[in-house]
């Protein structure tokens, strides 16, 4: 855990996992669907092949 300020520290992996578990799958799913968007646009080189978006 790294210290960022006088009162706040970067949470460790297990703390993040525990927080996600407390929130529950429904909240995490809703958050995912609200925030996640494709990064590649039609102007992004190599984001599309024959009109289809490339997904890794």
C-alpha cells in the first residue's frame, strides 16, 4: 500500500476486491454498462477491418 497524502493511501488489491463484493454484481454490471465505450473510432488506425470493429 502506497502513501499518497497525509490521510489517504492507495488501496491494496484485496481491499478493492472486498469493496466490489460489498457492492454486489448488479451495481458493478450497471457501472460497467454506463461507463465502458469502445476506444477506437472510425479515425483510429487499425480499429476496423472491412467495416467491422476489431476487438481484442
